[in-house]
C-alpha cells in the first residue's frame, strides 16, 4: 500500500502508471488512497481523483472497485459537499452507458462489414466450423464477445448506484433519475429478467425505509417533493412493465403504488391516477377479470369527467361506451357457486383486496357478492348517468340484453348493432393518458352474453327445440361454441337444458326425479293430504278411567315429581359448588405461591442483569477514555510536528481531550484557509490590472495589422482569379479537339455494342431455359418422392393397425380362455368338495353304525359272563382245581364309547375268538361251539341299532357299499390312489 503525503501526488502517480500501460496498479493506488482513513476531509483534489478512479473502473470493468470507492466517497461528502458525489455518480453512469453503446455499435458495424469473397457461397468455412462447434451464429458470437460484457457492467453500474443512493434524502432526485434510466435500459434491450430484479430491488429499498425508521438522512415521504419522486418512479415502473408485457410484475407495481398511497394517506394527482387506472384496465383485461375491468373503466370515466376540463363530447361518448360494454361483458352468473367455505373466504379476501386497489372501500362483514357484482355496477351506471353518455348503438344493445324479451329475434336485432360498434374506437385526443379505445374487443364477450340470454328466454318459452333451429337463431356462433357455453351455464345452475345428439334436439328444463321441482313433490303432497284429513276429521282424545276417578291426581304427581327433581338438582349443585370452591381455593393458593416465586426469581434476575450492565458500562467507559487519551496524545504529537511557528500551543497543565485538540486543529486550518484566500484575492487583483494594461497597449497594434492583412489578401484574390480563368479557357479548347477526334469512331462503337448485347441476350435465354427445365425436373422428382413417402406411410400405418387388431384379438382370446379355465377350475373344486363332503358324511354314518353294533355285541358278552350257570357244558371245567385259574377279564368298555378292534382282541386274547362275520353275499358261516353257545340261544339284536330285521347280517367294512374289498371305489379317498381329476 503506497502512502502519499498529498492527494495530488497519488493522482500524478496514477497518470504515470496509465501512460506506461499499468492501469491495474494505477487503480490500486487510487483505491488505497480513497479507502485510507487519512483522507476523510473533502477537498477538490479528491473529486478529480474520483473522476479518474471511475474512468479506470469503467475501462477495466471493475464494478466491485467502483462500488467500494463510491461508498467511501459518500462517507466523505455526505455532510460537506453532497453535490460532488452527485457529479461523480453521473459521470460514472455516463461512461458506462457510452461504453455499452460503443460496444453495440462496434458489433453492428462488424456484422455489416462482413467481407464475402464468393457471392454464391452461403457461409464461409470458418463460420461453418464455428457454428458446428459452438452452435451460435456470427451475430450471437459478436454479441457475446463484445456487447454482453458491457451490458453486464452497465446493469451492475445501475445496481451499484441504486444501492449507494438508497434511503438518502439529499440524493432523492439522483436516485429517481437512476431508476428511470435503468427502466429505459430494460425497455430498450428487452431485459425482462433484469427488470424483475430491478423492481424487487426498489421494493426492498422502500421496505427497509419503513422498517428502520431511525436512520440518519432518511427520506421523509410526507414531504410533497419526496412523495412525488417516489410516485413518478413507481408509475414509470408500471408503464415499462405493461410495455414489456410483464403483467404479473405490472400488477405488483400497482400494489406498490397503492401501498405507497396508503402509507402516506395522500392521493396523487389526477393525471397520475389516470395512468394508474389506464394500466389497471389492461391488466384486468389480460387476466380475464371482466368485473374488475369494468369497475376500473367506471372509475376512469368518473375521474375524466370530473377533472379533465378539455374532454370533448366524442371522447366522453367513447369512454362511456367502453364502460357499458365492459360491464355487459361480465358473466351473468356467479362463478363461485358451489365452492367450499375456504374457497369462498379466499374469494372474499381477494375481492376486498381488489376493491381497495380500484378505489372502493368494502366492509368485510358484508356479504362480498352483494358489493362487487354485475347487477350493482349496472344500477350505478344508470344512476350516475353513464348510460346516457354512451352512443345510441350501445344504449340499444343494453336494452336488448337487459330488458327486452325476444327469444327468436334478439340475435338478428343485435347483429347490425355489433357491426356498428366494432367500427367505433380510436385514440382519444383530449385524454392522452387513456389508452386507445377499441370497442371491438368486447364483441366476443357480448356475443357470449347474448347466447346465454337467448337460451334463457327460449327455455322459458319452449320445452324442446331442434338443433338446426337453435343454430339458425344464433348466427354469430356455431353450435359447438353454443354447446360449450351452455355446458358452463348448466354447471353454474344458470339454465337447465339437455342436448340429445341422437335425436337432434335440445330439451329445456330439468324434469328428472332428482330435479329441484320434483325432488320433494310426493312428500309435499302427502303432507298436504295429511293436514287436510286432520282438519276434516280431528283426532279424538281418549280419557283414562283413572283420570275420571281421581281428577287431580295427575297434577299432584307432576308437582311431586318436579319437586323431587328440583331438590335433587339443588343438592347436586350444592355439592358441585362446594367442590368448585375447594378447587378454586387450592388453585388460588398454588397461583399465589407460583406468583411469589416468579416475582422473587425476576427480582434476582433483574439484580444480576443490572450488576452485569453496570460492570460492562464501566468497562466500556474506561476503554473509551483510554482510547480517547491515546488518540489525543497522537493528535497532539502530529499537531506539534506539522504545526506552524507562532501557533497557539495547548496549555501544559490542562487536561487534553480529543475534542479540544480537534477544535485547535480546525481553528488552525481555518486561519490558514483565510490567509490563503487573502493571498489569492491580492494575486487576482494584480493579475487583473496587468492583463488590462496589456490589452490597452495591444489594441492599436492589432487594428493596424488587421488593415494591412486586408490589403494583401485583396491583391492575392485578384491574381488567383485571373489565373483560374486562363486555365478554364485552355481546358475547354482541349476538350473540343478531343471530341472532334473521337466523332469518327461513333458508328463502330454502336455496331460493337449491338453485337455484344445480342450475344449476351442469347446466352441469357439459353441459361433461363436450362434453369426452367432443371426446376421442372426437381419439382417432378419431389412430387414422386412425396407420393412414394405417402404410400409408405399409409402402408406402415395399415400394417400397424392390422397388427394392433391381431394383438387385441389375441389378448381377448387369452382373457376368455383364462376366464373359461378359471370357471372350470372353480366348478371342479366345487364338485370335489361336494363329493368329499358326501364321503365324509357316509363314513360318519357307517362309523356310527359300527360303533352301535360293537357296543351291542360287547354288552351281550358282559351279560353272559355275569351268569355262568347258563354257559354250555363243554365250556365249564371238569375239576375244580385241575386247571390254573383263568385270568380276570378286562373291564368292560363304557357303553357309548368306541373301542378299536386291536384293543378288544388284546383284551380278549385268552378267551375264545369273536364270531366270524358273514361273507359279502350275506351268508352266515357254519355253526360252531363257541363261547356264546348256539346261534338260536343268542339274544335277539336291537332292531333300531342293527336294522329292521333281527336276522339281517352285518356287512364287512369293505362291503358296506356293495363293492369288492380288493378294489376301492373311484370316489373314495385312498392312500394308494389319488382322487381322479375332473
């Protein structure tokens, strides 16, 4: 960092570095000087340094350096000479704009001066290679290399200046001028992105102005000059936004203007309000908000009529006609019908917000659809006399659409009126701020409204109508548009109608069972009949016998019951009151305790915080006093070092502070400045006398020299004139001789010219014929190529369609096959389940029968063993002790419980074997002597368990169903054989 004793030395050093080509070093030297704390007092040399500094920043495109330098210079000039900062900033913006324009002109000149050697070649090889590599054209590359960097720097310049000048009351005019120039930059070069950013920057500046109200030198918006500058900036922003077609940003600009007016509680001039409403008209029309568009037209009409004294009758008629047509363009039904509560609340807030923007004050408690609506606006137009100011065609159109009932003739009567209205319009001469009025833009909306009115009136007269007849009475719209309009109207319950395209008719009115007319028809009819019957035959009240015996018993019972209920409620209330009082007492005690505790804690925290703040303040005060003492000592040393002889010295004994030393230094500087001014005045007076004496002595000498010069110049002019005449005469004679010499060759020249022209004409005809033949051949070839291409496309599409159909058929066949298999599988499973269920039922029945048979057999065996005297003789022992005693028989099974065969055989292993069962044909085995004796002595079987006959044989397990024991049945489940599949 270089240290300069004087600021002029830094400027000289920068010039020397620039002359040798070291601009970066020169810029760094000036930057170090500007940002140094040593040069905080403004002087004229600093202004020259800033001019040189911004020139270097612009040449080198150093936006960051420029911003730092301007911020430091603003600190220096803010309280002393703010006009110097204004001049530097203007010079900075001028240089940036000039460089950007030069770059743009250079790019255009480079594009126009492109040298093309071969006129038949479209592009040079270099251009082709660059376009293939980068994908850009020559103009795009030149713009990117030359123009875009300077445009970026110019945009950065505007942002820097706006950031430096923001919220500064002394530079409000320069801030507004910079914003206007930035707007024009965005408009001229169609920079929509930068325009959005610029609007956001200005919006943030105003928000910070309102947020931080304790700033120094902040603008006062209540002052008329400041408010006018801010409003002019916002209105310029609104104009540029509409010209760039940035409608969302334009609406935000409108909100900014409204917020500014609401902030200062003042209304701008009528000329500005005209621009405000004119731009709102375009915004609402583009956004298809016809209701707000009509209200803005109404406000503009009122403003022009009241404040524009130069408004002509023709212009007033055009504005009034626009108001009426804009109102008629609003839809006749409510678009928010049937929406949810949240959506209705949002719509209500939106209408209140829009009404505030337009200039209407709405009460939020009033139903919103009764305030801003088409019907209320029409009534205001009639009451305020707007309709009377419109043209006769608009009046007739209004009466046809709003009052006339002509279901079949309304369209034919409207057609000539719409034709005349579409020709009206133009630029208003006496209202320059109002946009050009074109009434033709409202024709589509008016035709839609006429269609709705016609459908509504026809529905009141006819129940059905042919589509052809309906299309004939609506000449300005085809039936598809009419159908679209009717669908939207039916959706919002404006009209009830149905279109039957199969029959070609339109049915008016909703006659279904779920319609509003017939939904409760039967219920209402039944209620009416019931009421009529009750009136004709009133019901007879039956008197109970108990009431006859005790006439006052009911009243006594009711009173006693009420008394008991009252007593019970009183007791419960007393209990609840007592509990509540106890709870309240406990709650109060707890709250009192918590409150005391909280107060104690807060007092302790406050005491600690106070002590901490006192210690911190004491420490800061001591640090400040030490720093001031050090600065005072340093300033004293510097003052003694640079002080003059004879200057006032500080008293040794007194306490030196920074303020005292600053006052001494300022006093010395003021004295030096006054002495310097006196010297300059004396020197100027001396120079003035000297210059006056010089001019008095030189005046007669100058006059004599002038007269002598006149004489010399007159002689020289006459001599040159004679010489010119002689030269002209000689040139004329030579030209005549040359003409006579060349006259003999004129015939040969004409013959040669005709011969050359005939040859060139023959060559031209031949080439033209060849070109026409070549063009015809190319046309025929292209026709054949297009025909072949169309055939190929048709074949490919046909083949694709055939394959698609085959695929669809195959998929349908597969789906049918899968469905058939699924059904067959379901049926097979059902049959198998049914067969298995029958098998299980039969097995259960057979097991039950077997169990009963075995229980019967086991019961008879136990009875025979209990009576040994009835046993046969052969079964008794011959000698009482000859044989070993037989083992005790197994306990008999409990009746009704099934015992398996192997357990029975194990239990009866020592006894005789069980009787043989009959074979499969029912024949009994041969009689044997067994434990049970002869068959004739066996007890009879139970006919209910065995069968209807006592002698009926029992079948084997394998022969119960009449089959063979060696071959199982196909429907019976077996371990060795799987069940057959269906």
